[in-house]
C-alpha cells in the first residue's frame, strides 16, 4: 500500500475511458450491465467507469464504504473530476497531443526505478493493491497528455517581468519568510467570477460553518473530500509541502502564527473562501557543502590507451609527492582547456556539478589528498581536494526561487480559471439525477 500511495498521484490528474468494444453477440448483455451517466461533448462517461474510479479512491483514501454520506460526496467529486479530465483529453486530441508507447514505457520504467522496483515488481505490487496494470498504464498516459496540454495552453503563456522578480525579492527579504516551508491542508468554498453579494455571503456562511465543525473535532480530510471545491479535494485537501514564497500572501498571513494542527479562520480571495490547516512547518535554509578542487585530465586516443593514460598520471602523482608543483604539472600535461591555464583549479563547486565518477572520488578524499588515477567519460584524472566549506545559497538562489514561485502562483490561478472556463463552455448532460451540489 505504501507504493500505491506513492504512485497514486497518477490517478488524480486524469481519468481515461476504458469502455470495452461491444461485439454483436454481447451488446444487449453489456448494455444491461453498463449505462451512460453523463455526456461530455461528443463523449460519454459510463456507470462502470465511475464505479471503477470510485473504487480506486476508496482504496487510496481508505474510506468507509458503509458511510452513505461519504459515498455520496465521493461520487460527486469523482464524477466532476472525470468530466473535467474528459474535456481536457478531448482538447488534447484536437491539438494533436499524444504520448506514444515508447515514451509511456520509458515513463513507467522510470517510475518503477524511482521506487527501487523492476517493471515486473511494479506490476506485482500494483496487483496486490488491487490496481489493474493495464488501466494504470492508460491513466498514466492520460496524465502525461493532460500535463502537456496544460503546459502548452497555460504554463507557456505566463510572463514574469524583472520588476515582478525584484519586487518579490524585496518583499520576501523584508518579511524574511522565504526560508520557511509549510505543509497545509486546504478546503475551498468557491464563488463564481461574477458572484453576487448573496452568493458570497452564502459561501462565507458555509466556510464559517465548516471552520466551526473542525474546531469541534470534525476530521479535516473528510470535510475536504465531502465539501471542498479545490483541485486537491480528493486528497483530503492536502497541498503537500510548499515554500512560503509559493503561497499567496493572504495564506501566509493566516497560518504564520498557527501551531501545528491548528486551523486558520477562512480567508477570502477571488476564488472563494479558503480554510487552511497547518499540518507542519520547517526551515528551508539552503546550506550546501562546496568543494574546492583541482585536477589533471589525460584523454585517451588511438595513440594513447587507457593503460598509457593511467601510467602517465601515476608518474605525475609521484612527481607531485616528490615536491613538484601540482599547478605547474597541470599546466604542462592537463588536457582540460578550462582549468589547464589555472593550474587545474576548478574553483568552488556545489554538489552535483560534476559527473558521478568525479563526484564520488571527490567526496571520498580528505583535504589536500590526491586521488589515484580514475576514469570518467572525459578521460583519466587525478584529483586533489584543496578545501571544503558550508555555504548558504539561499540569497544566491533567491532570484531563481522568486521566478519559480511567481510562475507557480500565476500558473495555479490561471489553471484554476482555465479549467473553470472550459468546463463552462463544454456541453455536459447528466443522464439521470445530477449530483447534489
């Protein structure tokens, strides 16, 4: 189940159609078992599809199937999510966005590797969790297609000016909250773009009522699943860990004085009323261990074999031990043009700057020690670590963080408006009773 919880985000973004092709001899039987419950433009959602998705979420969220109220709320949430997903997949098809089998296989293999599993082990684990691999595979394809669509029509159209970045930096430096990270649960009671005062008042009343229920001990996760209009409702409102710089200022103001486990008074925004619970908080200071090193590189060629390169470097290392200057020998022998003229000096480097073989050897050396000759994709090296230091990269990375945070804020808002707009513009007909609002 732990792996399934890790992988379950593949199910949240998109749900795809898994209707079976009907043959002439089983058409009547299939129709008796399945029925259309919603028409979405020129596509349909069937009862079997909805039931399958509800079963997924019952498994993922460990819900009580005997709770009629919870199941009713879940049905509404899942159906609306499926409608939104179907609309986006239709748009992606019109725009020619596809994910071929090779790319899909590569993505699933990467997913398995990230969980220290082979592909066969992934299939076995999913099967134990009650997840059909073929359906999981197609849901992953749909997830990737929707991400590409959202990237093309939303993310790529977001512009950030230098003035916005500088203003963000100034504000965050003054407030000194860019180093904080927050784990938050969220309930949104949405209001239309052109909401009347009556609608706003009604939404506020509902938010205040939910806030009161939470303070009396009601489970936040359950209320989020049942009542929230937010995109994370089916995750129990969990927004995960967010940098303070990624959150709206109104959210920060609401939660910054909370203790872990406390819930803030509802916050009003253009989207509606937000109820925020602070699950956890931590410092996000960006300290790294930098290494100052120098090296001598000897490349192999038709004229110089691996053995020849290693022998030459062993000879150079012995000469250094006997008192010759590393810099002078690097300037004479090294075939790394960037560092050769600096006596092999590579300057200060953050972790991950160099290829894996180089990083591994560098990490194993004590200060001033010289490595044995070793090979990387560039050739053969000897390496000396000159010094190490702890460096606070927070300020150095602030501009990049500012750009990413502003982009995320704009993207979240634009994505919310865009999904609402395409939902309003789509033709959706409920066959039978429309889910209760």
